[in-house]
């Protein structure tokens, strides 16, 4: 027993003998209390205690209270008082402070020890409400009752898990509580064996209730009565292999006959076969021997996880005595690929890596396949390794997934190996995506919508749908993730995001080449705009039958200006120089060229078909190659992609661009002619990435980066920066594989 508990016990005995006697202030120099014991009546009320301290003081947080947050997760916090008691101040400065303790009306007796801490010294105050006589209760009543109250309860000792202190489980049929510490006949600790309590005995105990996290306990109980069990399991507990088999359990009993109960949730895999009975033979040493019964059971094979069940053996009138026996069967490990072959069921996955996370959903992989795990409120992170045992896989919307499983987070961490992504780049790719294999790893490029979660193929209603993100609306993005299926509209693939990065917006030429041809009796023309060898925008116009075609001198070159809106994936013509011909737009955005008062006009229609996205352009890339092979102590100039840069304490030692701790700087030697849109830093695959150890500035302004995996992007588009610098501000060297600077058009 801890010293403070000895103090409490002795003090409680003194109260019984002398009543409520006001004590003199304590004599600790650093902190003194006007009272060391106060009492609040059962009808409720308050008491005041004066603290005199020579230094700052506070109340220690020693009472744990478990609640649930908005997501239903259990949260445990510590407080200086139990829930039935409140105090108006929990800390103070040197000098005199008056504290008010209060409690609401409650017929249950309570007692709490309050700890005052001042420097290296601790002072104690005992607060009691009502009488502390033990109340007879059931386990259910204790579970619902107040902490600090003393209860008396009678039940079966189901299992003993510490034979020194006497820690065991008591079950009375209404519920189960933990007995944490059992005193011997003289009130001493660590002498549990002297009591002779065994699993199956009916024991009556008395002690105060406490709640430890979510565990309901009676602490350091006094044993009132022990009724020895009439039945005892003789066979040791064994572990059944995954293949199943036969199980024999031998029990000894001093009552005619013995029975067994199999839990209902175990009857699908554990069944009773037979039993054989043998009468005990009396001797001079044992005139009243126990009879024995051997029970035989059949355990079915398991295709997935391990499982357990508690058999209950009973003897005596109406099963007066009972004892439990734990049956455990090991699991049969599966791979995730095998799950998709076998279908819904119960599975054991020895180890899988968390690859991506979106809210309560995570994608895991064991290297054979990927699958989703739904676990509300989980705190898993990418790279965590988990074990799933007894986990149920079911089908939802055509997909297999683990639903709210219990899992073990392993100590091991892993770097996810995503492999090669399947390219989903066009409208047809989205339309034709079949969803196999499930949770396919994909790469998609498109324009982010204003909802920050719908990304569409340029100029199309088809794309992908991810969990909401921020900062990309209207921007061209590259996305990697796990495809989970199609949304109800069948125009988007729902995807669990792995990474997202901004890409370059497409650029278009302002020169149109043209060709002429003859169609029937009428002339016509076609215009083609090419952004590169394969991607282009086609502009068609032709003279239809019945439309008048006059003498037109088709120009050799037509010019226009074009505005592109990435949030919609649409473009529009601002101005068009087409010789001497006038033009106009209709409501659909198509352009018509007319000739004066032509009664038939308009006679030329130009329709626009959006091109595919061109590749990135207008970038400057810095790698380690042109850098010095030792740290320069003064700024040294080098060239990359035709631009000059300066470094000091930055070098190429064969590990990438290496910044010296607290000293490395890389910056522009002269300003760019165009403003900087973004700067992207990529970490070498063999190195850990610490982007917060670097400070990136546009001009003299510090820019905050956005990190995805080993790539950090700094958005400078909001400013008018033509110079930048990157500095190592930490006490660690930082390694960068490449630096990509994107300039405005």
C-alpha cells in the first residue's frame, strides 16, 4: 500500500474513533493548510480551506475522467478533483489563498484525497461527503455508481491474473468488475496466496470504487467470505491449430454431475461431442473425493483469424458453482490478394502498410494487393504497419473492405512502395475504367473544380473525385491515388488521395495556319491550331449548299488572342484578325464570319474543340551536377538552364544538392525577366525529407510550402517575385535532389 493510502486508512480509523475534529494547520514550511480534513454533508454544500505558501503552488491532476469526443472516440483527461467534487481555484502564488470546495447532494458516501504541490513538497487534504459505510450492490450498480464510494459485492472469481497483489475479475451475472489488490486476513498487501481463492470460488468483498481509464475497479478489497467452488478444471489451457481438431477438458467436481455452456457466438466453430463420468474413490486421506468428468469438443478449421471462447462448467444445485475454461484457436494468415479470391469472410493479415488515408478510411497493402480499411476515429498515419486479427471483410457498393476492425499497430514503420501508377488521362480512360483490380493505383491530370475535390479532364465532364483539399481550385493538378469505384453519376472515379501537385496551365499559340479546298460547287476552308506534334485545336469552317460564296482573298495567316479558364476547362476568342472579313459570336460561343448585307449570311461557322493538355513548360531546373564538390565559403556562381545562381556552403558530395547546417544558401545571381510562379523541391529517394529545415523566400518574403511525400511546392504566384533564395536554418544538413522553378508566360 502506498504511504498516502496508509495515511488515508489510519486517518479514517481515527475519524471513526473521535468524530470530526478540526486539525491544526500542517507544519510544512513551504505550504500550510488551515485544515487537512474537511467534510461536506450528504445534502450538499461547500467548505473553505486556507492555503499559506512561501512559493507558487498548484493542485496535482490525479483523477482520470474518460469521455467521448465529437467523433465518438474515447478521450481521457486528468483533473485535481473527482467528478463529484469541485474547487474554485487550482493554483496560486505565494501568500494566503482561500479555496472553496463544493459538492452537490448525494446519498452515496465519497472520499477524495487532494494533493497540493509547492516546489518539491506535497501536502494532502482529505475531503469526505456523507457516510463511508459500505453499500451492498451488484456489479451493474457498481459500474453505474460513483467513484470513491465503498461497495460490498458477491460474485464468482472468473480469472486471477496477479497472484501476488491479488488482481482478479469478479462476475455476479449482472456484469463484471476488476478487483485490483486484495488484502489478507490481517489487512496486509502482497499475501493473496494465503486466502486460498481459486477461479470458480464465490467471494464476497468490500472496497472503494475507482475508474482507471475505462476499467471499473474495487481497490485493495477486504475479503468478507469465500465459498469454495464445487468444480475445478483439471486440464491446462491449450491452443488449437488453425486446422481445428478435437479438444478434451477434464473437470473435478464435488457435486453430482457437471454441465457445460458454450457461448452462442462460438457454436458455429466449437461443438460438444460427448462426456464420460468417473466417481471419486474415498481414502483415509480424502474421505470426500471429487468426481471427474471428461468433456470432448470438436473445433472447426478457421480460414482466417484466430478466435477464442470461454466454456462455462457448472456443478451443484442450479449450477451453484461454475468455472470458465478458455478455448483459443490460432489464425490462418491470408494475403490481401487471397481475400479478393475468397470473398467476404474473417481474415488474419499479419502485416500491412498504410498507403493512404482519407478521414476514417485508409488504404493498406501487403505487397500482393490493396484494400480499404474503415475504422472510425483511427489515428493511423501513412507508413504505419498494422496487424488485423479477427477482421471481417464485407462487400460494400461492389468493393471488398474491412469494416471497423480491431487492429494492432506494430512498432515497425515502412516507406510505402506505390509502384507504377495506371495512367487515367483522358475522358475515354475514365469512361472505360472497369475497377479491376480493386483499389488500383492511378495517376490523373486535370483541372480542380471550385469544390476543391472534383478534378475533370480538360474540357470534359469526366474526371476523379477525392476528399476535399485546399488551394488548388481552378488549377491544373497531377494526382496520384487509389481508385475506389465510380460515383453514382458514373462520370467520376472516387479516389483516395496519395499526393497532389500543381502543374503548368496550358499555353496556346496565336498563329493559325490554314488550307483551302473545294466542296461541290462551293469553296470552303479549314484551320488547324497545333500546340505540339500531337496535341491541337481544330477549327473547321465550310461553305454549305445554298450559301453564297463571293470573291474572297483568303489570307495566308490569321491571328487571334485566346483566353483560357482552367476552372471550367473552356476557352474563348478575344480578338481575331481574318483579313477584311467582319465576325461575330453566337450564344454558344461559335464564331460566324459575315459579308456585309449578305441575305444568306452568316456563311462561315467556326467551332472550337479543346485540345489535350500540353506538357509543362517555361521551367528552370537545378540539379547537383553544376555545383562545386566542396562547400564554398563565399558565394560562388553556377549556371543551370541558361540562368545564373549563387551558392555558399552548398555543394555536390554525390548525395544531391547538399545544404550545410545553419549556413547553406542558394539564390538567384540576377533577376529573372519573368515573375516566378512556383518553386518545387524534391528530396532524394534515399534520404529523409525535412522541408521545415529550409527557408524559401520570394524576394525578401518567406514563402510557406505544401508537402506531398518527398516533394514540397512553394506557391509564389500571389506576388511579383523575380528573385528567390533557399537557406538551411536548422542544425542539420538538408539534401535536395532537384529544384524546379516555374516562370510565368
